[in-house]
C-alpha cells in the first residue's frame, strides 16, 4: 500500500515537471455580435431590454460580443439603422426593428399629425421600399421582379405597380390597402425587350380623390449588387401643405444583364435514384444547363459523364449547384464535402431523398426536426410560393418545426398546410430539401409540370451562387461624369486588377473580408455603355467583365434616406422581427449558427487542483508507515 501511494505521489510530481500537453477536439461557442444601432437618442430603453433578453437566452451557447468583427459567426442588430461597423457579405444577420420617431422610420401618426410648432404634412403616403431582381439572367428567361411597397394612411386606396423596359409596360400588379400602415409584396415576371443590359423601371401609382391632400414622392433607385435592392423615398420638405394631385407616384430603376455562361450542375448518386435521374433528365432537356453526373451502380462501378468531379475534389467549386440522390449511401466524408462546398464555395445543394434519412450521416446537414414520412391514398398537387409549376405527389417526407429563415417552396394545401420542399441558408450557400419523394412518378401530368418546376427552381439557385469572380458596381446606373464604386469578390486569394473601357485603370483596395476589393472610378462624360474588366492572376488566370450603363435620367435613393433595417437581414440570409417576436429570432439563431469544432491544447498539470491528490498521497503514505511503526 505504501509503495502504491509513494508511486502515485512521485508520478504526480514528475508529471508536474514534465507538463504534458493534450490535444482535445470539441465544439466551441460561436461568437455572436448583438449590436444596438439607434439614430436618436443613442439608446432606447426598449432596445436595452431586447438586448438583455438576447444575452440571457443565447449567452450560454454563444460568446456574446457588442460589435461585429472578423471572427463573428453571426450578428443581431437592434434598432432602426445600419450599424457603423462594416458587415461582410457572408455573415448571417438578423434584425430587430424598433421604430424611432426621431429617426428615419416614421409612423403614419407622425406623418399626419406633427407638433403644433412644426409645418404640417397631410395626406396618404405610398412609397417603394425595395425592388429585387437577379443581377443577370440567361437568354430566353423572364426576369422575376420582387417589389415591396409601404402604404401609410392609404386605407381604401388601390396602388398599381408597373414594370417597364424601354418604355413599354411588361408587367403589372395591383393591391388595395386595408390598414393604416401596411406593407405589400408583389412578384412580377417580365420578359426582357431589346439589347442587354436591360433597365427595369418600377412605378407605384396610387390614385387619390381630387382636392384631397396628398404627398407626391421623389423617385429614386439603386440596384442590389450586395443585396440587389432598390428603394424610393419621399423628397425631404418641411414646407406648408402640399397641393392636391390626382395620383401619388413613386418608383425605382434597376439594371439586369444577360448571363452568357450556362448553369453548371453536377448530379451525384452514390446509388441509383429515380428522383435524381428524372431531375437530371429535366435539366438536360434545357439548353441553359450544362449537366455532369456520376451514378454508382455497385462498388467500383459507375456511370459518369466526361467532366464529372468527385465531391472531395477542389474542382467541384466550378459548379453552381450540386444535386444529390441516394442519400442513405452518402458517407460522412461526402457530407463534410457538401458542407464545405456550401460554406466556402457558397454554392447550392439540392437533396432528393427517396426514403427516410434520420439514421444516415446526411441528417447532420438539416436543422429541421422531425422528418416524418407520410403516404397518401391519392396523389395531391402541391402549392408553390415562387410562382412556378406545381408538383403532384403521394409519398411525402414532411419536415417539422421550421425555424425562422427557412423558406417554404412547396406545401400540401389545406387549413393546416404541411411543408414539403424547403430552402434554407447553410453558411454562405443554400440547401434545398425536397420531401416530394415520388413526384417523378407523375412527371407527365399537367403538361410536364415536373420538368418546369425543377428547371425554374434550380435556375434560381444557380443564379444566386456567386461566380469565381464577382464584379458589382454601386450604383449600377450612373449619370455622365459621376463617380462610382466597383466591388470585386474572389473565391480564392489572388492578385487582381481592374480597368474601365480598357484605358482607365481602377485602383483596387483590399477589404477586411478575405477576397474582397473595392475601387472608385469616374463614368464617361456622355450617355452610353462602358465595360469594366477584371483580371485575377491566381493559380488559374481568370477574367470577368461588367457592363455599366451611363444615362442622364438616373433615379436614385435620395441622399440621407437610410434604407430600412429589414433590408440588412434580407440581404444577409436573416430575418427581421418586431420586439414582440424575439422567440422567433432566438430559434433562428440556434438553427442557423453552428458551433465550430476546433482542436485545443490543454496542460492539465498546470491546474492547482493537482496539489490535492499529491498531498493526499504523501499524507496517506506517511500515516500508513506510522501505523506500522515505520519511520
């Protein structure tokens, strides 16, 4: 006994001198920035209470910091304006909008009744808050325009939103206001006319009764190269009552270019899958897609196209979308490769299950729970939210408990609709899960709706995936002689240079975010077209270009008019909530922010607690020897 205690004490002393290092792998707390951004006053009591609640509820699982930095995994902005810190494009951001009457967000009551010592502005107000379009579309493809309009004190009136290209009306939507303050979102599909790039002019016109007070709004616009949005705001005035007019008009301009490269898609099947096979055939029948595929029929035997790439190969980043079937055969290594592709390449992954997947490694990619299999006696037609064709299905995989931020693509109709096809952010990319497991069986129904649905859905995902060199111009429409800014984003770190019209070099400055560069330039002195060319001299020499339109009648955001805070969330794959919906925000953060895994070096012998067993062993050895009469 004495020898055992003596050896234990000596071993503790030797270990303390050697100080061994241990490598431990595990999940660490992701860094979450909770930022309060209020115009005036510096901080509202409500904003402080919201921040305190978020710190209490999320502090255990996240490292809470007061500002956004390069190590932040996600951010929450509370207030009524953008934060002062730069926000990198890949950062997920959620917002809590708090209306501040002294700031840019005004209530309808504030507009209609101000203090007695202030000039009075009366009447309804309708303004375009946002216009979203893809920055480019392939040939023979309609342009989908999303318009958000806000109406203040416009109840009972009707607003007509029109989209025009080259002066011709190519789309229209109408809405009748029912509340004192209301926002309406409309989707319009327009057919491009003329030569690209196309200028889409969106107008919101609201007739008013002759003689009633009204407010005529200035028009403005900007493209959404970072978030692809435009907004119209009221011209600032504090004069007396405005004269009556027959209609209120607000609008915005945006520019859409032609995509000249095909969508690159790879279909990966670790075992043959009917669902993936017929989706692949639908894409192969569309000239907009360049499809590669690999399907393993047994171990070591596969049917593949000439240019297919393994999931673990870095060349997989050349594809815009990956479609995966046979999910029960995906290995853990395949799942890690898909995760890296979405986070680093910022591409889109489409999962096509044909059976339950709860027991397989692919389940780690999905934040939704549970996934319930449902078999219907008769096939049903799904309802879609994107204006695309509807699928018929009888065997479903229904995701439950959808967290905020997950977009519903298709659902089962009824009083209690069940989601079937959902799309969710995953890192900087996108993950789409199709629970319509046997929709391929009804692919001939409704004039080939199956093909049209998947062609439109995957084209939308491919348009959202950034190219190896992404060139954007802010603002995208300039007047003669105006200054603009070019933003270049690279998927890989490489030296980069830029020029406009081949004779004016643009000096690019690196940004804190890796692979992002900015530079300023001056537009040509006469209306017309200019071309911005970018060269990246990395391991592979890459070039990209961007066409810039210079015109005299540019409609742009009025200086000093801050965009709504909700636009920050929508452009960073987040959600915007009111202070009474904090629970939805908490669920979104828990589902969208994953705990990073890291290897940590530990030195356990540096802890003072090791002195306790060392002293106990020495004392026990001394006590046992004394009991035996030994010295």
